[in-house]
C-alpha cells in the first residue's frame, strides 16, 4: 500500500491514531472534525468505544418512541455503524455495559456490572489488547473529570491511563501481544468557556440569537482553556462532524442547540478543535498544530552555502 507523505511516521509506517470514548456518539461530538481531517490525509484512525450506550436517554423528540426505548442496544449499534462510515474510521467495541447517569440526592448506586463499577485495571484488559495490536502513535481520551462528570467518562479516563501503563509493561499479560508504549497522549478539550464565548459573540455580531447565553452564565470555575496545548485547524471538516453526529439520531436533536450556529460562523469564530498534550516521548514545541508533531519525517533542510563545492 502506498502511504501518502502526510500520513507517514518518521519510520515510513502509516500514522495511527486511537480515540478512546465512553459511548457511541462521543466520537462524533468530541474531536470528530480532527478525526475527519486525519482520515482525509490517510491516517489510520480507530475508535475504541467502552460501552454500548445501552442506558442512554432518547434526546431527539422525534425518536422518543416505545420501539426505540425497547431496542436501545440495537439502535445505538446501528447509529454507531452509520457514524463510523461517515467519519471513515474503524471502531472496536470494548464490550462494557453503560452505567447510565445517576440522578438524585443522594445519588443512587451504579447498576451492578456496569462499566464504571469495574476496577480500572481490570476494565483495561481489552484496551491493552487494542493498544498492543494497533500500536498507535497517538492516543486520545478524556481528562480526569471525564470532560464532564458522567461516571462512564471518568472511568474512560481511568481505564485509558491504566491501559497505557499496562500495554507498555513487559511483565503484564504477554498473551495480549508484544508491548507498546504510545508515543503521544492527549486529552480532548472541546468543552471550554473560551470557545463558547467566542461563538456567542460571533452570533450577536451577526444579529442572531445565541444558544449559549444560559450556558455561559452558569459556567463553573473549571475553565480549561489554560490547559490547551494543541489546536487543530479543521473547519473544513465541521460539516462531516455534524453529519456523523446526526447519525446518532436518538442522541441528538437535529433542531437543537448543537446545530444552531451556522458553520460559517463557527469557522470564523473558532476554526479549531482543541487538545491537551499530556505525554510525549519525542520533542515537540508548544503550542502545537498537529497531534503527530514530532512523529513525522523531518523536512529536508536547505543546503548550507558554505558546505557547497564549486567545480
């Protein structure tokens, strides 16, 4: 297979990117334009989905039907298949059961046997195998707060961190394949106040009503923008991102807030998706504009005139 230069690692191999997500639809709502950009460049992108989203709510009024609720696992799986095809990625379900989002005060216990009830080191086993089989150059996951505090998102972070260490440990489960130490690791940083404030301002400048006023007014003190190290310019793939998100028809209202800001406004106000580099085995310069910075072939240098011989 001929690998485009834009998708080559320094050793000439195809660059490989592994996203670890909690539920079907997370791959489309978090970093999907970045994904589409790298797929278009020839990078191999794989999504590891921890759960099947079996306990998800139906968030699209048009899908709020008894047949959807009764067949939620099959519905979520079919939606994931469609989104995967739109994004051009491979997807590996890790096989855990959705924990749901507990509500109440005090919170009820998590369902027995659900993803978030596992010891992270135990739940990491299938992800260790994925890492050792795929040998990704970059892995992305959520931060220690899960991006937002859903128990499966927090567990996704814990399991990802555990799997990264175990996959590189030569003493651990040799039956899962040869060890692999992932060269670069990122947290997905799409939900931060600075981005929504920019979109809000852009909407007002164009004389439009912004859907973010209430969200901005209630935003807590956990402002993540200072953690951003890497901004991927990917506005030309926002439409692909939205198409993939709409594929999760039970989880997104096509007439709701997610799609109320015109794409041209988004492209002007905030044309990037944002990430935090948390580990790199290779030198890189912050801020970055590429998840694979430091991993690509070195650009050929111009010859030094003092080194040239005149014959």
